[in-house]
C-alpha cells in the first residue's frame, strides 16, 4: 500500500501519495477550464450539494452551482451540530464523512487505495475539531494513524530534501484559517517549537471584504435573486485569485453590469485582515525566545498566501523573502504523504514531532484572590503525546466531593473568556471526608496523538476516584456514529441523498419541535420501513385540527422516544 496524505481543507482538499520519486499529487477532480488555468487542476473543492434527483454532488460540480450547496464544513467543527445542504439538514459529521468518502472513491478511480492515510489539521484547531476530523475519516473507511498539523506538513514537503539543520517558520493561510508555526529540523526530524493561529480568518473572509467593496458601488443589490447572489460570490472569488497575477480584472455583475476591480481596491479592502498576521508571528517568536533574524527559512502556503500583499507584508515583517518552489495549494498534502511514508517505514531517515497549540488544564480556586483560575497541566507548545500529574486538595475540611473540570484554552486570559472552553465536568466523591490537607488527590492528563485526553483522579490511598476519556466535547455517542456511517455508506452506494422534507406547517410550538426533531435528527438515519412510520406520524400532526392534535402529537412523541439517543 502506498503512503497517502490528505489535506482536508476548509475550501479545497488535496490527496498526495509518496513513492520513489517523492510526493505526487493526485488529480481527483476536473475543474472548469477557467479555474484549471488558475492552478486549481489538482484540488477538489470541499463542497457538497444536492442534485436534482437527490444525488450527492461533490467538488467542482458542487462549487460552481450558485445555490443549494454547503461549503466550509470545517468551520462548523468547533461548535455546530447540524448543517444545511439545499433543503435538507444533516449532521456536521455526516457532511464531512461524505466528503471523505468521495475523496476515497476519487482516489480509487485514480488507482490509489486510500483505506489508510495521514490527515492534516490546522495547528490552531481545538481538540473537538481534531477528534471530529479523525472520526469522520474513519466513518468513511479511512484509517488515520495520526493527524498532523498543516504547517508541519508544509515544512516536511519543503524540507524533505534539505541537508542542513535549520529553523523554519511556516505561515499557512488557507481558505478558512491562519496558522503560524516555528519548527526546528535536526538530523531529518521536524519538531514543532511554537504555534499560534486565528480561527475563521482566511480566503473566505478576504472574499467577503472584496464583495462588500464592490456591492457598495451597486444600487440594485436588494433585487438580486438567491441564484444571482450565489453567482456573484463565485465571481468575486475568481476575481480575487486573478488579482494575484494581474493589476485589474473585469467582474460581470448579475443582469449584465460590469465592474472594474483593481488590485489596489482589493488590497485596501483586506488590509486590516492582512495586518492580523503580525500577532501570531510575534507570539511564536516570543514563545521560542527568538527574533526574525533567527529564522532561516520562511515558507508560505495556503491559497491566501498567493496574494502579493500578504507575501510582501510577511517579508517586510520578518526582513526576508519567503522561499520559492513551494506550491501553496498542494504542499500540505505532499507533506502529509511524506509523514505517511515516515510512519510506514518507507522513509526511515526522517521523523516528526507535534505539539499542542492550546493549554489543557483544570479549574481551581485561588484562595488568596478568592477567585477561580485556569491551572494548566499540559501547557501550550508541549510535545505530543503528553502526560502530566498534578496534586490538588479540597477547598475546605470535611468536603465530600469536588467538581473536576477539563478546560482548554489560554491561562493568560480571563477564565470566562470565550476562548477558554470547559470540555467536560464531573462530580468526584471524596471517600471518608476529613481535613483538607489529608485528602489530596492526584489528577493525571494523558493526551495521545489521536486527540483523546485520558483523565485519571487517584487519592492518597491509591483509590481511583475517576477514570474517563474526553473526546473534546463531541456530542455523538457510538450508536449515533454508527448510524451516520451507515447512512453515508448507503448514500455512496445508492447515489442518492435522503429526500428533503418539506418545512413544517405546524403552529403548535411543542408539535413543531417534535416534527423538526423527527425530520432533521431521526428520519435521515432510519431504515426505509422505520422512516415511513415516522413520516406517517409527522403527516398526521401536520394535518391535525385543534381537536385531534393532542393525540397525534402524543403518538409522534411516543415513537420518537425509541430514538431518544439520536437527539
């Protein structure tokens, strides 16, 4: 089996394989000619749409549709539970799994087995996003031995042939996120030293700024249809890309109008976004106690890094030009293939080590300040896998329990800041309550490369008070994941997505909630016979009058109770 790497990107995905000639990128989709000529011939847009016959539509065919599509599912990984594709509602994991399954099938058609692959993840991703990525790939039939940070993969793609030890800085600015990572290469081993990023700052946000600048010059925007807005959005993205290689372009607006769009106009619109790269660059340099002059090599990857103003700003900030010879669109996948070759033993001369971008700790009471604070067990930039034990005591004597919380974020910011997220919480009973000093307990965090945190709490007598895993807030239980995997398998084999349900016509709030729950969280994951039964009950609720509604509502509620584990 060949070593395979997958860059599962916010806007585009890429597959690469490692062979005797190095890393090779697979062509797994065919873009329209006007996109292929811009260098997008080896990427597959991470887009899912629903075709006219309820068939799943992927990649370029989905991207070029003006409406009825879902883009950037990775942006939903942090918090969201459901996603909308056309008129249908899916679980976020289901959409991501469908995309992975399509990538696997497309690679197979190119003659490459992708039943096992290294998959990349933004360096600043939260644990939940990491875990969801691995699970979704697995549900699509892709075994992921390890997730590798995208900047590290890019560094490996560039540095695989480098002979000298060096310090590299990778600025990975893609469609959805910005990551900055400092790495050391020592005798063929790539070691992450520091990483800092910004979520939801990428090419999609540049598109929005340029779109606003253009729309401000248009008088009839309010009259545009949904299809016209979708076509305009696609035209803006293409204009942005063209402005990386030319000074101006002509953008056709809906209904035949034109606008001349210049590089200067675009750069003025996105300048505040470009300047935000300063913060993660300076934070990384401070973390490793180095200056710009200590960086030997600057690598820019991701589609946004092709913007001349971005490259110029980074070069001015660091006092050196980024290296050439790196394809910003494919380098991450190429590096993932290199990592896969390292893991398989095909490339025994190299290795890599990854580290944490966010601290993991617990919430403790500071009795001097009389406030709660974030106490890190595994700090930022710690090498993975990581394991650490800390000792804590109850706040007061004779306390019979403690609240144990796992928190992910940054101890340097206020505890209640939105970037500090409590992932899981337990009430732990203290055996034989007594003096607080005698009731110390030892908390161990064991964080593996799979993105799962194993938490253990042991008292002084050696009694295990808690032993549990934290999958970083993922809300699906294993039965739900199996149902999602089965649903995706049916879709890929039948070539048909579940038939969209009509919007609920129910006015009663309780009945409306039941109908929506049935349609969005249960029916898509049932066998045909079970789904038919629920559809009958939903229809009965929708046509019920005031007298018959209570009975119809109760019948639906009773049937849904069988599937309570799904919602």
